[in-house]
């Protein structure tokens, strides 16, 4: 059978060809394992079931599966059936999930998936949306506006990014990958799951284990070689590793540890190196709109110790622009711009935002500030558009405020972020209202409707949110208030 999506078929083609007879593709924490042959059979069966359910090319199929194994089987089956994948962030609440389904024009939702290749598919009576024929993956991501954007990634761009990652990340030499992040993130689905399958390795699915100590034990039990995660999670795993050593318990003999999603601060890098002394560390930079990886550097290079994020991946052009859109010389700070095959096709149904992000030259304006030194190494300085990283995830401050303003009695709401050692940033919300009861309603609304990384750690009642002379929220004054409350 020839797949309608050859660009993605080759990412898991070893499931058909088999890197070796009986080779293990997937392992669950319980020890239950699945060979590449079993994976191939399940994916082909799942694709046949999707086609029988009416799934066609140029459409998106949503995945509402919390189990990592089921979510991965569903994604591979959807791609094999010729459609695009829309992973649903179930922690976002019912309203968020429904909005994503409606905006993507989804008429089929995979509710569960089993290794037998059987899928539980729900049919929705809704208008079908025809996508760009190149589309392979749809992801909703926070932005500086009040509504999440839907990033449309191309199949060939995803494949190009996977191949580029494998040119520096030693998965082929260290083929047993511990996957701890949800597959709703491009970092997990593309940067770890697809790269491991492409290399013919074994993916150890640990996402269902909630605590770092349990994840660490499972890595030891299943012989993990490599780990990729966000700095906040790596810090907790390093702490668990030190505690295990102190208790004379084994620690996984990792060969590499890769970080992305936020800056890998020197203190965290030192903790990770101390916990896993034989592992090469990698600092990586990327964003959802770039499929996701843009640049990387290993601890074997001197610039790593200076906080560098790395060189652009093969096939990508990277430069820095000033506020006027002109390229700046080496060493000068400005906005990071990247161009290449893995850059998104655009934002779904938002040509204006797409034009602002990509421009006439196809270069992705990332919204991140940084500089490139004389040797071509990138240093990232932070964001410039009201988006921060919380536990490695991009969070739009205006998006959160917009979601909470629906509470009756709240005249205005503003969100600020303050640095936090464990999370990268901690959110503090200011509610302009006359009653503490309103504050309680806002707190309940946040708890009921927002995923954990978007919930303010603290909500404060204020008589008036600070504003500038032209009536806009005074971000500087708000930040001073937030720092005083941290």
C-alpha cells in the first residue's frame, strides 16, 4: 500500500521495513512492549478504519486521547490515512477543546486507540473545512493577541525537521528515548517520537507517570539512553537523581540530555550534568511555527557554557533584524528570523497574522530577541510580544486576561509574569473589581477553564489597574506591582 503522505510515511517507514526482526518500537512503563511489525500492523489497520469512517485528504482529524500510546497510534494512523493531525490539549477544558475542533473544521475525532489497530472514532455533524493539501499537523499556540492561533505545519516541513534533528542529536547511537512530555507538544511528537521512530529506536512512553522519581525509576528499568525535556522538568529529574544516589538507588546511565522550551540556565545545566555525568547536554531553540527545532548546541562546544542556544539546523537560514526590518551585524540585538522548509505554512484562517509573521520573504519573525556572534552562534535574550514561558510552554498573557474577563463584575484583568526558579516564570493576575466575591469567581473560572500552565499562581484585587496617558495598560507599572507581590 502506498501512503498518500510519503513525507510522513518515511518517518516511521521502519515500522514497515523493520530495523531488525523483532525490534521494539514502543515500551510502556509497565514493561508492555510493541515491535515495529506490531506498530505497522496497528497503523495500517487504523488508517483503513479512518478511511471507512469517511476521512479524506485535505481534512483534519482530532485526537482526544490522554494515553501516550493511544495518542501516538492515532496520529500515525491519521497520517497514513492521508489527513492532517490535530492533537487536542484536553487539560485546556471543554470550551478550549470545542473551539479548536470548530475552528479546524473537524468532523472526525479519535477518542481512543488500541494496539490492535482499532480506533474509537466519533463523528461530528459540522461543516467540513478543506485544508491546504500540504498540511500535516495543526497546533494551537499562544500569541500576543487574546485568541490562540492555529499553526499549520506542512508534512514535508515536519519530515525535514526530523531529519535535521537527527543530524546532531545522537538518537541513532543512543536509541532508547525516554518520552515524558505530552504528545500535544510539537517538541514531544515531532522532536522525540518521530525522530526515535525514524532512527529505528525504542520510545519509552513515560508520560502517564506523574512524579519525577517514578519516571527516573522507569528509565532505569527500561534502560533509557536519551532524555529530552524542558528545563523546569530537567531540574526536578536531576534532583530526583541526586536523591536516588544518596539512597544508594540506581540512576539511568543517560548518554544525552536535551533541553528546549525555555533557556537552559547555567545553574540548571550544572545540576543536570552533576546528576547524569556521562551524558552530553544539548541546548535547543525552537518554536511551534518552525516544526519546531531551529538551532542547537552541545556541551562539548565552548559557547554552551556562555549560554548559547546554538547554530541554525542544516537547511535553515537564520538572521537578526532591527525594528525597521533591516538585518543587523554580528553581535547586535534584534528579532530572530528563520527561513527554511520546516517553517509553518501559516496560521489557519488568519492571513493577516500569517503575513505579519512570515512577510514577503518567507522568513518567520519569531517574536524572540537575540543576537548571532561572529561564528554564527545564536544567543536568545527573551520575548518581545507579551508571551512568556511557564514550565517550558509558551503562554500568552493577553490570551489569559481575555479568557478571564468574561467573569461578571470584573471590570478589567491584566496578567504579569515574574521569574521563578522552578517554572521559568510565575503568573500573577490583577483583577479590577469592587468585591472579593468577584475575585473568587475569577479564581474558579481560571481553575475550571484554563490548563495548569495558564492559571495565575496568585490573583489580586485592585481598585484600578495602572494605565498610561493614552489609556493602555501600563506594563512597566504592572510589572513593578507583580515583583512586589512575588
